[in-house]
C-alpha cells in the first residue's frame, strides 16, 4: 500500500485523483501545513522542499532494486505512477514527450500562477494591488493557453492522461478565486468532462474532513506564507528537539 503524504489542496488532489484512477491502494498520511507537519524530520527525509504531496511506495518496480521508493513533487509522482502502472501514461514516445511538456508546463506555469493568484486574492493585506493584478493576468493567460490547446482535442493529449490530472485541480478552483470561465468554452467543456469522472470525484473528496483541522492562527499564517531559509532551519530544528518527534 502506498503512503501518500497529503493535505487537501490542488497539488494534493492531483495524486489522490491518479491513485483513484489507477485503483492503487493507498493510505493518507496527513501533513497539516498550518501546524508545521511539513518540517518534521521524517517528512523532510522524503520531501526536502518541505512541501506535500509525497509518496512512499513499499513495492516499487524491480528496476528500482530492493526497498521502498519515495517520490516528492507532484509532477514527478504522476509520472512515476503512470510508468509504474502503465495507466494514463502514453506508450507512444512522441506522446510521452508531449506528456512531459504539459506536466512541466503545469508545474512551472499554471500551478504557480494560480497559487499566487489565490494567495493575493484570499490572503494578501491591503496595498497589494499590483501583485493582485499581475497574478490575475498570468492566471488568465495560462487558462487561455489551455483553452486554445483544447479547441480541437477532447483531452490534453487526445486521450485522458496524467496531463489532465495535473491541470484539472487548478482549473477546478477558478470560480472560487473570482475567475469566470465564460470566455474559455473549450476549457469549460474539458473541466466538466474531467469533473464528472467517478475517480476524480473520489480523489477531490479524499481527506475532506482534514479541512476541519486546518489551523487559522497568526503562527500558522507565518508557517504558510513567511518562510525563508532561516525560518525553515529554525522550524526543522524545533521539530527535531520536540519530545518523541511530535
């Protein structure tokens, strides 16, 4: 059974969706970001960037040798699971290259721009107008890129794949960030098709109860939004010295 280090966010949903689509058994290990779980030594061993999601696969393919394999970064996890199972990862080398292109596009463009837009839309203090406008435009641009690409294909690679699972969560939340998809008809059609899949529904709902545990304090806000190298070292050191690692 795969251990999934997880919190119910768009990046986390990518992996629960993929695991549900593949029918792989998995166990959610909650990483409460506001509480600082991402700085626990045992988590940093598998995710040195102190971000979730991450997985530990106790029975990886033989080519990895004996012992568990850990993978961090959502794009790398999706690729690993696709190759591991042979599902939702194309067999054709040209389509594999295209899958990589869209995975890298999502983790380098759509995800970061949507994440920054979400931050300035939901959390930023007054006086952040330039940043709000900047990331709203960039999020809009990336939606336009995907809408244009989907004009003559049902899914990103033609057939449903990891490329769709990577991008979908960051389009799913558009309306919650004040962005109508009215101007993006192809994206709207694609979003509805992906959202209706039973495995996608289960993946987005996975760990839903964890939302109630989310910390909403000044300390949790600093852990989420005010990290620099010194703060990360301090958090990690504090976690190492806490009794029993708790």
